[in-house]
C-alpha cells in the first residue's frame, strides 16, 4: 500500500494510524504548493480533487476520503482495536464521531486557514467552532479518549485537526488563529496522545518536531 500525504494536513491521522498498527505502507509526500509528489509525479493524476490523504492498495485501487481510509486501515489489524467490529453498535458510534469531526471540526477550520479570503465570515465561524470544542471538552470529562476507553482512529483524526489551532508546528503552513487554551480536558487529552510512540514517529517523519499546545 501507499499513503499519499501532505505534512501537517488531515492526512497526519492516517499516518499515525499506520504507525499504531505497524503496517508496511509506503509514504509518499506531496507538496501542497506544486501538487507534485517527492518523485515529481502530478498528484492531480492520482486524485483529481487535489487533496490528501489518498491510500493506494496493492491492486492499484485507491481510497481518497480520510474517514474511510482510517477505518480501512483499522480493519487490516482488527485485534489492535482502533475501530470496533463492523456492524456492531460501537462501530456506528465511531462513525458518528468521525462524521462529527469531519463536518463540524474539520470543515469548521477551513475558513480560519484561509482567513484573508473568509473576511467577515470569520465572525460567524470562530464562535461556532469554539462551541464545538467546548462540547468536545465536556465529552472528555467522561472518558479518556474520544470514542471510549481506548485510543481509536477518531483520536488520530482529532489530533491532526487540533494541531491546526494549537500546536507549534515547526514547518507547517496549516495554522488557524484560534485559542483553545481554555479547554483543560482537551489539553490533557492532546498531550496524552502526543506522547504515544506512533504519534511521535509520525510528527518527526513529517518534520513537525514540536507539537505542544499553546499555553
């Protein structure tokens, strides 16, 4: 398999999951400015929509949506428990979380990442996103991880997203002007996830050597 990724983007979640599972996956870096791979291949020829991650399977088939890729990867090593069994209620609960993160957190960040273009729309976006983080902070009072008692693909996804607003990425062009300091439980969760060996490895591999939240 191959994972096409853009450093510090949401593809970081898939990168973390690959390392958590110990999968043998070739990592292919994509330049966000030129949309060329490290080997000089046009990324638009791989995904005409132009975004990462893309997971290419051994038979050449490709998956291009992050929440699907995360579940596919987790199902390759089901005993690792990064996703509940298919068709179980717990799996649907995980999918509910992934849908929330994709629609409410991921998409909520986009205008902040393009603040100049968003203009006055930011006055609507920022408070709404902060409300979502406040709700997440309350959920983390009830459990150590996003979807329950153990680390899952939802934690990997949220970690990548929270970094856009809170981490001191050393080489990232992803940065949103939003303060998450007030969310104490979220901060504790973030630091616990950041300390995982797979997360440390993924950050180092993507050139994101410092990822502590602002304090």
